[in-house]
């Protein structure tokens, strides 16, 4: 039994070489040439294709109750969409209800996801409260296989916001036990003040009010502050969905003086700019943080190329045009978020490797190996090695694909990249050895994915192969 992926070009963060890959019982069992298939072995012809570790999207929000609605990709469809786009592991969030144990949120979220996910998944624990029990709760999370703690510097009204001392304490405690703080960094008081200020003119401003109320310095200042708290506590901080060029400068400066600060950015911050808000349906593009200026995108690309940005994730939080219409012209009422998990890998290939911004190795590092390393999944996931999970993508570098909502699995009737032409698309996705997607269509079994335990002390060496 098992599968031989034959004749392909294997790509890891450090190598590109011709080899066959043998998958059996959910694992990679051999790498080499000229294996003789046993009766019943599936042989996949991968000639002319890249064979790479499955993508890992470390930032998704499936069926998230948010902004008065629920994000439209649930655990079933979101993970199907992920598989179609070459992703084999997603990390979602279990956000603590203030005053309740964090583990309660984890168990509730698992009850929503287990038996429904179609690829493997894990959870970050969202910490919204601090008490004398918190250090013990953090230890419990590590024992449970959740070494990443999400904190928000904004979202006061949702009850998610952490103040600076809470962040400081959490950094201190997580430094001790090998967890990492994943941080939504925006400066809440200035941002909320600006929202109030521009809201007076919301009818005139339309979606542009979203741009005016969330300038780049709102993120830059919060990132600087968070880096300071990581520096003095010896903690590790990971900036999620970094959108501002000046924030990348702050991350680089922090890294240069030895602070453990990492950053993720998302395709929307690299590929779009705030001119999208002037479109007829500009409000569709509202996310939090918002998409910044072209100069910011250019700076983020440099960060991706040079290393201060460690990885790409999507912050998938899908809202349909009907859900977006809930804004009724008021920029403060737009459900924030967009689809993304299905298009991350091919977009990064076309606009990264295809445009010669970075190498094939760096592509794999950004969408698979670094997310695995930092999130405690490596080397079980994020690489092609004997003994690793058989999470594998056969990628067709020549395939032309025009992004259209109808061709995508995601539960969304619009795409930020509608009409964009890609060269290179996942041809097959294997999740623990099972073929789950072929040519952009989900063909796996609903509920075939599993919750994966992750290890603490995840880190990267910062090695980049240009
Ligand atoms: O707009 C977004 N990103 N929605 C999801 C919540 C968050 O802050 O990541
Ligand atoms: Zn966020
Ligand atoms: Zn998010």
C-alpha cells in the first residue's frame, strides 16, 4: 500500500533535487530513486512538478463570532479550502472569555473543530485576562500542546484587550516555560480616538474613514512598545499580521539588538495597498489592521526577502458581500477580515518566486518550514524527511490559474484577487498520506484531520537561501 510520488523535484528550505518520495501510513517513509512499487501502491507521476512540504497557515479564524456576525468559512469548509490551496495544517484561536479558564475556551473550540476538520489543525490560546492562576494555566497549555499565546493590544469593547502590564507579566511567565506571545499590536487609545474623530464624518468618508483612523504609526508604536516589554522580560513576541513598513523597521532593530521578536505578514499587506478603499466596494477590503500604502508593502517585501519577516500567514476571516453589507455606509461597522487560506501558497509562488523576489527554498521556508519551526511543529511538519508526517504538495509551476470566487472552495462570493492571473498552482495535496485535493478541488474525507500537539521553545535560525 502507500504512495510513491515519482519523478518530481523535491524542494525544502535548503535543497532542490530530483527524487521520489514514498508515503506510507501517514508518514514519509523513504526518499530516493527507483523504488519498486508493491502491489496496491499508488504511483503518482510528478514529472515537471515540485514536491514540497504542505503549507502551514498559522493564522486563521474559522467560524469566528466577530463584528456582529460569524466568519463564513467554518472548520469544515475552511480546511477544505486550505487543502485546495496547498495548506496541510492551520492554526486557529481559542479565545478566553474574561474571568473563565483559558482551557475552557480551548475545549469549546476543539468541540467545534474535532471530527470536522479536513486537514490537521492546532489552536493558539487567546489570553484576555490575568489572575494569580494565569502562570499555572500557561503551564497547563504547554502540557496540552499549545505553546503559543495570543494577546490583543486592541479590541477593548470585545473584552479581548490586554493592557501593558498584563502583556509584560505574560512575557515574563512565557519566557520561563518556552511559550511565545503572538501579538495583535496596534495602539488602542490613539486608534480609538481617531476612529471617534473620523466617525463624525462617516457619511462623507465611506470606506476611506477606515484608512484615516488606522495610520501606520498606530501599528509602529505598539510594535515598538511590545518589543521593549519582550526585551526587558527576556520574553518572545511574535507580531501577527504586520502591515506597516515602519513596524518592520522596529522589528529589524529589535532583532539586531538580540530581542526575540518575530513577525508574520500576510499576502494582502504585500499585494494590495490602500487604493482598494477607493473602489466601488472598498469596504469589502476592511481588515484589522487595515491595508496600508504602497511604500509599506514595498518595505514588507524587503522584510520578507531579508529576513525580518519570518513567515507568511493569512489571517483568514472570511466575510461574504452580504455580511460586509452590514456596514450600511459606516466604516466602524464593517466586519473586518477577508478570505485567504486558499490563495496564499500560489500567490506567494507567483509574486515571490515568479517575480524573482526570492528563491524556491525561501518560498518553502516562508509558507511551511518557518511556520512549523516557530510554532513547535518541526520536524514533524514543515519539511520532507523520513519520519515526518506525509503532508506533501505536488506543485505545478506552469499551471495558469485565474482567481475567480466561483473557482474557489472558500465560502465567499468575492475575492481580493478577483481576476488576478497566477502561474503555478498546487496540483495535489496530501494530508498525512491521504490525497485530499487535486487541481484545486477537495476530494478528501470530511473530518479526516486531527488536532496536533505542539512543542514549546519553537525557534528559527534565520537562515535564508537567496
Ligand atoms: O480583520 C481581521 N483581521 N479580523 C480577525 C481578527 C484579527 O484581529 O485578527
Ligand atoms: Zn488581529
Ligand atoms: Zn487574526
